[in-house]
């Protein structure tokens, strides 16, 4: 049951992040939304791995069902990947801010229409 | 244990390691770096060709990482626990496309990129992107599928935005990266759902289990959304014209290969992973999106005044043709009328042809920018007086893209028209109309940029390496147009068959029995 609750909360978190991504006009806010959404998807992966009353997956801890170690390994990889993509997109935000002196999407879009 | 056994992993590992070693080589001397890039590129192409020969003559190649022997995919309990690489005919076919575009881009880049403007980093990222694409095409495991997808995203966006001293490339790269991250998130959620449901990540194992439950369908929806974003299909195409338009020519053609890798990933999901639970609805959805992509992209191409963006919309419209053909194949999957098979062959064949002619066009755009210092059709003109090779290659690429016989685009488009007609004549009419419009667009572009009185030019002359890169693609455009039957029989038909009926073979190769 806890697994299901966590999974639903993770989906809600991802939805919240996407909502922020779509509604906010500031680039930093958009990235924050994206980051919350990726947090949601990572939490979802953790929640999926939940087994009730499981012990840690270490050999020698005794009998009984063990938790599934694979999702944790996957989550580590996913976190690193999200870190890399977020860092790269922040670099582009810095570059854009230096060149155009704004982080507001409508203002960034405007010169293009005039061109 | 011979080297030949490890071809699948070497094809990914060599460009990956080559990418990270390249900046070190550049520290020593820039000639050594160019030599290193050529050696790594040549070795990668050789590995891909060796793999393709094995796949097309022997059959599906399975390679298990970390096992005693490469074919030991199953663990002690008969359950796939290790990471596997699987190359079937379709995967090998796509790897060949990336070999063609990657090779041409590498040769072109050596002459095109400027030493003072980040040549080392651009070439390093290019090798990284190549490794990511090959991984995506050869992986047999859903999580690595996600990892390689993200590797291509980061490398591609790094390449789009690396000209950071200008203001528009970072903007294009940011837009693209946000779309790619979003697509990646959707794929990750789908992977989590499938893992939660079946407790495995191996594609063949999952494919054998998936039965079409509600969760399966949610995961399919997420995968479709994420991969269509990556492939740049309408209505998720807004990043593509910016990315193609702002990127260097050698980057743009690797981006074409990258888009096609996204498309291949989509085909792998709907035909192999969900092949056992296929429903016509997904096929109709893909067909509709394909028709929309063709139409919207061509109409947008009509109003472009920048040569790079014009070719970019042409590239997006071609993705539409492939989706259209694959959709028709998907609608009829499992029912088995002959036109579904022909549609799929046409779509797969068109992938190779599109790679060659759009690639050639992008390289010509780069040459035009180099010669005239700009890609603006309103100020260009008269380039044919001095740039004879470029104008010839541009005309060749444009005619092939628009489907004029006897060039390669005609051969594959004819197969698509014939087969789509049997599903719906209206779709064929739309596709033909779009082709005619595309021809008009490119004739106008050719006239605007190359014909007319001679103009004074600000740019530098073409280098031999750039010409060689274009010539590689031009040879493919002509050769595939002259002997389409041969190509279809030996390359395209096995690849299309791998999607059409190859799921059982794929499953048997990985899971045994």
C-alpha cells in the first residue's frame, strides 16, 4: 500500500513539475519545473521497487524477502543523467542572459518576429 | 575469443573512448587530433560494416555484457539478468545509416570547422553523439535504451549550442534540450512502469510478457510521446527547425541521423516491444501524425527565407513520410496484407535515401554559408558562377528529395505511394501534393541562391575535405537510384522484414528456443 501511495505521489509531483514548465514564463522557473518533474519520475522508480516487509538486499542478513536492488542502481544513473542535462541547460540560460539580458520567454521570442 | 566476437560492443566503445581521448590528442598537435578522429571514425565504420555483414548473412547477433560467452543471455534461473546488445537486420540497417552520415560528417568537418572556433570540442561531441546513436540502435535493454537516448540528447544539444559566441545557437540548444529532457522523462516513466509490472528490463523478455493491460498502454503512450518528440514529428517539431537551422552543416547531418535514431527507437517499441499486443489504433495514430508532419512541414518550408531553415523543414517533412509508411505497416501488422509489407519497405528504404539526400543538402548549405558568408535567400544569388560543385550537389539532393526519377528518393517514395494508396487514396494524394510543393520550394531556393548575376562574395573557398564529404553522399544518391531493386532485395527487405515478422526471431535469438 505504501508503494502505491508513493507511486501516486510521484506521479503528482511529476505533474506539478510539468505544470510549472508549461505555465511559467521565466527560463529558471521552467528548469525548476523540469527538475521537479524528473524528481517525480525518479521517486516513481523507487516506489515501484517497494516490497512490503523486505530486508535490505545484502547477502548474509538472513531469510525472508529481500528488496529489489536494481531500481536503486537505475535511480543513481538517472540522477546523474538529470544532473548533466540540467547543468547543460543552465549553461545555456547563462549564455542567453548575457546576450539578451532577459530570462523571460516572450521577451526572448520578440526579436525573432521582427526579423 | 577473437576480436570479431566483440564487434557489437566495440562499435559503441570505440567512438565513446575516442571522443574522450580526442581533446588529449589535440593538446599534442592538431594534426594528431585529425588523424585520431579519422582512425576512430574508420574503425567505427569498419565495425558497423562487419556487424551488418554478420547480421545480413548469418542472422540476429546477440552480445551479452559480462557473461562467459557472448550468447549467454539468461541467468541461472532462466531469467535475463545481464545487459544485452541485440543487432537484428533493422538495427544493423540503421547502424549503416549512421556510418554513412557519420563518415561524411567527419570528413566534411575536418575541412569545414575552424581551428579558432572550438573544432576540438565539436569533433569530440560528434564522436559522443555517434556512440550514443549506435548504442540506441544496438541495445536490447530498456534502461540502456533510456541512457543512450539521454547521451544523444546531451551530445546533440552541446553540438547545437557550441557556437556560444553567437546569440541564436544557445537559444536553439536550450529549446531542443528542454524538449529532449521532457521526452527522456516520459521514456524513464514508461521504463519504470514496465519494470514495476514485469520485473525485467530486457526488451525481448518484456515483449514476450506484454499483453495490453492498462499499465502497458500507459507506458506505450509515454514511449510514443517521448520518442515522437525526439523524432521531431508534428506537433512536437518546434525545436527541429531552430536546431537544424542554427547548427553547423556537419552537425546538422548528424542531427538527421539522430532524429532517425529516435524514429528507429519508435519502430522498435511499436513493432518489437509491443508487437504481440499491437492494435490498429496506434497505427492510425502514427499514420495521421505522419500525414500531418508531411503537410505542415512542407507548408512551413514554402515561407522560409533562410536556406538552412528551408532545408530543415524539408528534413522534417521526410520524417512524415517514414511515419506515414510505418503507420500503414502497423495498421496491417498481424493481419498481413501485402501492401503493409511494401509500405514498411518503402518507409525503411526512405530512411536511407532521406539520410543521403537531406545530408547532401545540409552540407551544401554549409558550403553556401562558407562561400557567401550568409544563408539568407534574399541576399544570395549567382553562386553557380563560382561554386560549380556545390550547385550541382544541391540540385542533385533537391531533385532526389522531391522524388524525381531516376534518383533514389523516387524509388522509395513510389513504394510508399503505391502501398498507402491501398489504405487510403486521400493520404497518397496528400503525400504526392506535398512532394510537388517540396520540389517547387527547392527550385525556388536553387534559383534564389545559385542562379542570377554574379555577386561579390565575402567568404572563403571550399576545402577538398568538404567536397569529399559531399561526394560520398552524392554517390549514394545516384547509386541507390540506379539499382533500387538490388538495394531493396539485399538491404531493405531484410530490415523491413525484421519489423514485419521478425519479432519471433528476435525473441528466440535472445531468450533461446
